[in-house]
C-alpha cells in the first residue's frame, strides 16, 4: 500500500465514522441539539445544563422560525420553554457530529495535497472532486440546522456523503502504479452492477422511510417506538422498501454463486446484505429501534463502498479459463 493510499484509507475511515455518528444524530432526534451554527447555544463549548445558558441573550426569533418549520406555534416559544426543553444528551450528540467533521476535513485536505504527486490524472481529479463534495456537504450541514431539519436537505446531505465515499474508494484503489485487478466471469460483473443499482434504489427509498420516521418522532414524542410500525405500514414507500429487500437478497446470493472466486470482499458484500436484511426485520417486527436504525444506515454505506471497489477491480476474463491474479486471501 502506497503512502497516498494510506492517506485515502484514513479519509475513508473518518468519513465512515462521520456517517455512523450522523446516523446516530438522526435516529436519536438530536439534529437540533445545537440549534444555532457554528456555535451551540451561543457558546464555543456546548452547555451541560440549562443553568449555563443565558436564554435572554438568545435570538428567540430564530427559534420561533424553526418552530414554525417543525409545525409548532411560534408564539409558544419563550426563553422559559427553551429552558424546560433543553436536552444535554441531544446537544452533545449533535456537537460530537460537528467535531467528527474535523478529521475528515483534514484527511481530505492532506489527500488533495498528496495527489499533486500522483502520476494518474484521474486520481487528482477524483481527489479534487472529494474536496469539493466536502465543502458542499459542510455548507449543506449548516443549512440542515438553519432550515430546521428540512427533510429533502437531510437526504441530500446523506447522499452526497455516500457519493464522496465512492470517490475516495476510487482514489484509494487507483493511487498506485498497478491497481489491484482480478479476472472474473461476465455474469458476475453484470450481477454486481445490478446489485449496486438495486442497493442505490433501496437507499433512496430508505431515505424516504427515514423521513417518515423523523416525522413520527416529532408527532409521537415520548411514545414507544414499536407503535410506529403500524403507521409506517400505511405508506407505500415503506412497503416497497421492505419488499424490495428480498430482490436484493436474491441478487446477492446469485452474485456469490456466479463469482469465479469467493474472497473476503465477496463474503463481506453478501454478509452486509444479510446483516441489512436482519436489521430490516428487527425494524419491521420489533420496532423502530434507534440502534438498529444507526446500524442500518451505516452498514448501507459500507455495502455501497464494497460493491464500488469490486466493480472497479473486476474485469472480464479473456478466455474460458480464468487467469490467476493476485487477490486478497479468503
């Protein structure tokens, strides 16, 4: 592994950690734990209790505007109400999400600088694209807070993070003189491409379902999460998302069967598909549990990245007898 690839791998790990933490923010409803930006309740370091906040100095009009965006009566928003609703756990979860953006920012910046010494032009362009996506998503993250967690903005924020992940995977794979390649059968390449497409479609529908659960969390504050499933089943998006998963499982099993060799990568891809299926069953039968939501979102990004790497490295065998290429050990 080259030095550039190690930098790119570091950036990938930092981004994956950020995706998991962002999923925790969304699953626990902590998106407005720090209602202002870039500060948190007007402080550089978030408060741990309401006594540390001077509510009389807060911009109440901003809070009223966000309340209206959440369907609440702005006239009810007062310093006293804000004090009563202050949640230090949600505040620090959201602040942790902001802090976790620092390692990915630094690693992508270092990766951009290191790419100047890479001979492959595609690596330089991919690294520049990752840097641009980083800036856009940082701006979008601020808009998520300032818009009062507008649903479409949240989904776009997540989609750009996963796109950035795929770009970093390409940079890491291509950032050496001889990128890892392996020969495989044409059917397995087609099946991997189909699986990648199906996972992306499932992810889009999953984002819509998560927006529905966000709304349920707002409407049913304090009520047990298992009761949400009955309401979700009234939505065709949720039913389609749940049924579509069986098509993904079937395609993954066929892909594994048609693969010329089964190494850690193929096993990881299929394992992630079955893990997602298990988490989906938990969410559908047990209830919309926060920990299951976090794992479901985070593992989906890993699945997309694994399929992206497989498709980058695969090539159709030149003859019926597959040539032997260096591959990771099973």
